[in-house]
C-alpha cells in the first residue's frame, strides 16, 4: 500500500484525482490500518472531519458512506503531499505487521430501527399472563466484512460505549503543538501531557497526538457504533398504531425518546424499510426487551431485498432473504446473547435484565446495486 502511494507522486493532477475518487471503493479495513499507522495528530484531523460531517448531515442513512470517502481522501492527500522538511517520511509508513482488522468493509453499514413494547395474544382465549406490558423491539443490521468470520458478532460480545464525556477532537489551532515529540505511535507521552480533570460543567478534550494504538482502535469502535443506520419508531409502519392496541410513548430507553408500545393484540405486523443500502454483507439483529414468550414464539422475523424502483406495497409477498421463526422459547434464547443455561431455571419474564440481542441466522447479501431492505416482524396466526 505504501509503494502504491509513492508511485503516484509526480504524476499528473488527473491521475491523483482518479486515485482519490477510487479510494471510496477501497475496503475500510485498509483505510483503518493506514489511519492507525499515521501520526496521532493527523489521525485526530480525520476524526475532526468525521465529526464535522456528522454534525452537518441531517440523514442517518448516508453519513457513514460520506465519512468513509472523506476519511480516505484525506489520508490519500496526506500521502501524496511532499513531507515537511523537518518531518521524517518514514513515520508515515504503515507497520509491517498490521493490526487485525476491526472494522467492516466500506460497503457495510449498520441499520438500526426502533419499534417497541409489544405483546401478542396467540389465541382467541387470551390469558391475562399473555397481555404483558411493554415488549420492546429495537432492530439493527450489524455489518460483517468479507474476512470477518473470526470476529465476534455484536450478539456475542459487548460493544464499546463511551461512558465519560463526549469525544472532542483537538482543534486545528493546536495541531502543531508537540510535533517534535510525535513519533507516529503516540506511546511516548509524559504524565504532564495528560489532560487534567476539567472544571465542573466543562467537557474534557482528548488530545489524540499522544494517544496509543489501542486507544485509537477504541475510537474506531466508537465510530462503528455511530455509523449505524437508524430508524426511529415513529418512522416505522405499524399496523393498528394509534388505537387501543398500539401507541407511541415517550421513553428514555430510546435515543429518539420514543417507543411504540403494544398492549394487546391477536396478531402483529411491524415494518421498517431502509432505502438505498450499499452493497455488502450484513448480519440482522433485533434488540428486544421481552417479558413473555408470547410475542416471540411463532412470530416471524424476516428481511427482504427489493430493487430501488420496486413497488414497496408488493415487497411483503416476496421470498425472504433471511427469516427466523422460533417455535419454542429455547429456540429463541439460543439466538440471543442471553445465557441459555438459565432458560429452564427462571420464568421467561426474568431471563432478561433489560434488552437483549436477537440475531437472525445467516447473512444478508446486498448485490452490486444499491437495494432496499424490507424488515418485518409479523405474526398473522391469530
């Protein structure tokens, strides 16, 4: 990779522009490895670019792809520019033994949609125990790269979630400070360079110029969390919404502050459609909170692919690309990140402490063209 960058130096402007344009198609693992090999100050600039794009884009569905392109172009521009006189170009050379890729491919995105609190009655003779309040569904697709088989899935391992103050990248005005001691690895920071505890009410600023590789990789995981395509419950199509069966409620359990609550209904149909999904391989997960097996046993969780111009009203009848219909609570538990050993030791309502991740078996493959993804939870048995 380093040689290919060196070979482009001295060539025409047109070649440079072509390379920059083609970088948007480069696997993100490559981009991330280059980023981790750069000096921390430059890495901080890339994250600042990411933060700026995220703050100015209104759509949750496109900013991930925009950042990948901008991130890669910024890296390439840095590589193509002549090194500064007082800077050793060898510091920009990626390590001979790269880190294990921790990021999905460029054409992987994450889908996230929120619907909520539901329980369904699977027979006409409804028992009070089947009318459980607030089963909550919050689904997303977690991306899987082409070489991701050894990587843990989101359902089997926790994601890194920042618990302190939000990340604030270093400003451009301070980007040149400490350049003499920046060795590209960020491991030689002294105790005097560490940020002190900020005054009350102030946000702590993280200086990435002296951040080691592990910390930068952690920030990549944070970015992966942010890059998920999301859909609020209010944007989903839910049958019988607004009557005695379904209602939209305000809840702090959703980052959108809204959850769709299902009190009782004899069948269920919840649909979320993601338009223009980039090509790639995806894992489908539903983040659920259940207090009874009634909403999940014999309920179908499915994903359907459709063309961009296809009539969405007919998509529901198409063959599912992925489907999962548990016939027992044990089968449902086996597809979640909840310990299966507890399934026979506790009532179903006590198996989960809050939300759990349900992962559909298999992977969703989006082809060469941008396609729509139709996600559905349905139980029409009555």
